[in-house]
C-alpha cells in the first residue's frame, strides 16, 4: 500500500497515478484517510464481465467520452455501442434545437452546392 497526502497529490498527481498502477494508494488529509486510488488496469477490474461496457456507458452518458472512444473502451463496434446506449435510453446524438437547426442549414447548403 502506498500513501500520499493531499498536498503531494496536488503538487505531483502523475506520481500518485504511477503509484496507483502498482498498488492501492491511500490519500491522506492531515492524519485521516480521505480517498483511495486504485489503478484499474493493475487491479484487473476492467477484465471482469460487464465492467468495460458499464464504465464506457456511464462515461459516455455523462459526456466524458465520445461515442467512438466509449465504444473502444467497451470493446464494441461503434454501431453496436450506439445500439447498446440507445436501448438504455441514452441519446447517441445530444443536440439542442439551435444546434440541430444549424446542422440542418449546413446540410442544406452542402446539398445545394453539390
């Protein structure tokens, strides 16, 4: 087990991440444990059944990963991942009305120029 204090984490986060790839890292705030860092690759957590798709789905839903990157994490094709999230009620394309209108105008201009 490795230990890092909050100020050490703030000053050198990459070192804490490197330590988490080797072992569990306890983040201390003063003399109290505040958080745990666990390297997902080293722990084998991503190899457990269903973990990759679940993590990819949550990261995509929350806007932290693009569709392509989430599909890659889930080890699925983009079309299969898009179907997967659609079945869960998660929109594959998330545009507001103004952005959708702008996209349609751009498409109309492109088609007119062709």
